[in-house]
């Protein structure tokens, strides 16, 4: 055999070997992954073989859950592998000579990591067969946006599209060789969820309550607290009464407060009761009226 023939034979063998090693070849391998708001994934996988098959194993890049499937064969048994939770095993009783087609739908986890710079989707798809045409599309959550349009996903031959609601990254490749590992990653951001905003608001309210409580405690523990310290935590009506007491050198009959505030007697009585309980004023009963004394330093 001439050297030229040997070289040509070796080249042809190299092209055919991937399909020969696995014994099966895929005309089409399509993956559609939808990233949910809770970072779990819903996957749809379509496999179209170039011939009718009797059994095969499909390997995914992460643990598979909640598997359902469809096929163009009548008698098919598929399930998650007991020895490898990231694989699906199928056995088929061929009903006629036709190209085998399968659609798998299943859930998966752990493809999304949360970091300081947002969210990172990472998955590695092992290739068990020679694939003529490969397609992978990842649907990001509806609220997501890419971190950096130029460098937010890998491999770089992917392209950004949309269905009007979500950002989709699509990768397409031809002649994928058996044994290859295809790694895909996307870096993206999501706005604060309602729960996060609610938690922040709750923390702010709690902080305000703590500050007010400390102020009240300070008033009661140091009865000569400064007006300057106490005034910011008083309500508007309470501040108005305290201002009148300050103008009257810290003591006045309660009926004077009623007259100068134009509040009702009942309202003034409620305000005085609240201020007394918080250690701001002292009330002295004088016959049919009350004399109110400010217990704060006027500075």
C-alpha cells in the first residue's frame, strides 16, 4: 500500500472513528434550559438518532430530577440511572425501522451560583455520541440582565436573543465529537426581589423602634434629659406642647396649653398622659386644674 493511500485511509478512519466507537450517531441534539427565579432549572432535551436504536444512555451535566419523556416508538422504558443520577437509561422495543427520536423533560439543580457580582450559570455537557448538529439555549429569569454584554457568556460563539420576556443565550455547533466536554457559562444580575425589599424595610423599622425605645429609656432613667436630645423622637403635637412649656419657663397650667394649642381638653389630656409616662413632664393636681412641669433641661 502506497504512502498516499495510508495517509488517506488514516484520515478517513479518524473522521469515522467517533461514531464507530459509540456505535450510535445523533443527527440532532438540542438542549433548552430555563432558569427559574429560585435558581432551579427546567430542561428539555431532544435527541434524534440517525437510525433505530434498542438501548442507550444519555448523560447530563448535573443531577436529574422529575423526569418525563416522549418517543416516536411505542414500547420505550426510560428512567434515571440508579448508579449515576446525572444519566438517563433507555430500553426500546423497535416497532419499525425508523430514526429514533426522544424528548426528555426534567429538573436539575446546582447550575446557578450566587456571588458578590451576581449570578453565575455553569454547566458541562458530556458528549457520548458523535453529533451532527448541536443546539443549546438558556433562558434567563424574566427579571435578569447580563452583567457585561461583551463578556457575560462563554463560549463566545453564542448569541443573545429574546422571546419578548426573557434574555436567551443560544449556542449552535456542528460535528461535535464523542468524548468532548462542552462547558457553558453565563454571568447575570437580578433586581432585588419583593422579599428582599420587605426584609430591608423590616430591618429599618426595627432599627427605628430600637432607637425610640432607647430614647424613652434614656428619658426615664435620666429625668433631666436634654430637650435637644428628646425632641427629635417626639410626635408633632407633643413637640408643640413641649415648646409651650419651654416658653413658660418649664411650668404652666394645663388650661393654658389648651388655649394656646387650640386642641380639645381631651386631646391635651392624652398628650400630657403620654408625656408623663415617658418621663417628659410631671403633672400636679391643683383643685379643678392641673399644673404641668417640664422635666427636661432647656438646652
